[in-house]
């Protein structure tokens, strides 16, 4: 089952390392995890939700809150501090 964030949800992105859970995984047995992988986080019905994005850097959030912040500041939205040009 794939969880998709609502179109107007305010998204934050985070890089995470995850354990695969396979008993035969040498990396997990050695205490290392897989990744980093991008995950999107948002609130829905007073609960924190997340969705796997992958290894590719996610696109900027398009919610109205981020767009307003972007217009006022003239820079990347505040929910994307790791995305810098240059």
C-alpha cells in the first residue's frame, strides 16, 4: 500500500537510514542501515504521516503555506533548508 500526501498538505522532507528487517542482511546484522532515503512528512487528522520518496532529492513543496513563504522571502521555502542553490 502506497501512502500519498494530500495535494495541499505542507510537506517536510528528511533523509533517513532504515533497517530492512531481513534476518540474512549482513549490513543490518552489523548495525549498519540502508540509505539514506528521502521521506515526506505531513500532518493528517492530527497524526504525523510519512511516505517513502526514494534516493532522488524531492521537488519543492507546493502547498499554499510554502508558496506564500517563498514569495515573501524571495528564496526557497522554509521547509526545504537542505535544498540550496550553488
